C-alpha cells in the first residue's frame, strides 16, 4: 500500500465525516435542551443560518468523500476509475476496502521518507 495515499485517505475521509456531522450539532442541542429552554432563541438563529450553509457543507463533504475513494483505490494500486463506486456510498467504500492490495509485498513509503532512506543508504555505501 502506498503510504502517502493512505495517509491522505485518512485525513480526507475524516474531514468528510466531520463536514457531514457538523450541521447536525444545533439540532442535537435542540433535542437535548428541548424547545422551551433558555438557549432556544440562539438555537433558532443558528438553525436559520444552518439551513443555508447545510447544502454547501453537504456538497463539500460528498466531494471529499468521493476523493477519499480515489485515494484509497490508488493506495491499493488500482485505477482511479474505482472512484465511481462512491456513487453507491458505503457499499462502494466497502468494495474498495475488500479488494486485495496489489502492492502487498511492496511497502512503498511516502516520497519524503523514501528520499531520506536513499540518503541513509547512500552514505552507508560510501563508507564501504
């Protein structure tokens, strides 16, 4: 598995989940404190703003979610066309997770650690 793609996948996937959940927080507070609480006017204001921001956040979240499919497919050594599985949401992600890793025997490090390893091996070879 390509480590750099895997690390990007984790960051992008968690960001997309955060963006999916973020607009729901005011509704959660309203459910917890009830409609007749002292913070109801504040929550109503936040919810009125959220209904305009909600579609934008969902579109961004779905875009990040789709990009995470691409990164996972690339990390496992498959074509980026598997990103189309994002159209079937969680089932598509499960399919990509269940695919065998084409680069199983090659642990390919990220580019920065690969250059560091080349520097170390180069200096060791020069001493011999």
